[in-house]
């Protein structure tokens, strides 16, 4: 991909990214993780539960695309910009995997995905404009919260839904790696009120996305 050399190009790229992440299906660069054993047949209650949880995870990946795109747009550091874009490309696999799993579960993604994207993009851009060290701290805290969230989903998914569990486990490993890289790159801790606000926003998103 050619280097983005000016703000106009970067804005156009960000808008194109919004359309692709929030509405268009994506093909993963990496194959979807496979469970070591085939699923047992899922009853209707378990299928609905898995669908709700995977819809939440799909929304989380829409938000991840937006956060990284906003941070990439905001920074003036070309090395850090490419780092954010690379992380976004890895997260795009998660977006594709969760979309594929939703289709397998005969379920739809959240109808609020464009709104989640817009809100997250604004948060990522604001974090980026606060400074590169703060932006990296935002990545560390985001990935810490996502890791905790995915661990809870591993406990909540039906034991018989091995396919969804394999996807969530692989996503969790990637999130841990992203947070570690951001920490090593010079992240600073975020103030407690910011961390609490992030948790509140995540709670709103996960509660709503399970159903809508």
C-alpha cells in the first residue's frame, strides 16, 4: 500500500476503512482457528447464547478497527502510524472470523455497528492527539480490558461450542501480544477516571450488542 503523505489522503483512507469495517465482509489473512474436535450439536438455547456472545465479539472487532484507524490518523509519527495500521490488519482477521462464525450460527451482526465504529474512531483519534505515549497507553488498557472480556466469554460459551471457543482463544492470544508491544513501545498508564470511563463504555457496548 502506498504511503499516506497528507491529511486529505489519510482522511479518505479512514472513511474507506469505516465503510469496509462496519458494513462489508472481509476475508481473513489467516485461516479461522479450528477446534481440535468437532462441535457437539448445539441446542437452540446454546446456539442463541453463542450467537449473542459472538455478536458482542464481532462488535468489539469493529471497534478495534476504528480505534486503530483513529490513532493512526492522529499521530504524526510515521513509524507509530504503521504500527497501528499493522495491528489493525491483525485485528481484521478477528473481524472476519467472528463474522464467519455468526453466519455459521445463523445469526446477524449488530445493526449498530456504524455507530460503534464512529464512537470508537473518535476515541482513538482523541487518544492519539493526546500524545504518542498516551495513545500507546490507551492500547495497553484497551487490550487489558479486552483480554479480561474474552476470558469471561471462554467461561460463558457452551462447552459444546468448540468452534467459537477456538476463535475466542486465538483472539485473546493476539490481544495479549498487542498490549505487550504497546507497553514495550513506551506506553504510559492512563488516569483512573479515563480507565473507568473506558470500562463504562465497554459495558454499554457489550450489554447492548448481545441483543441488538
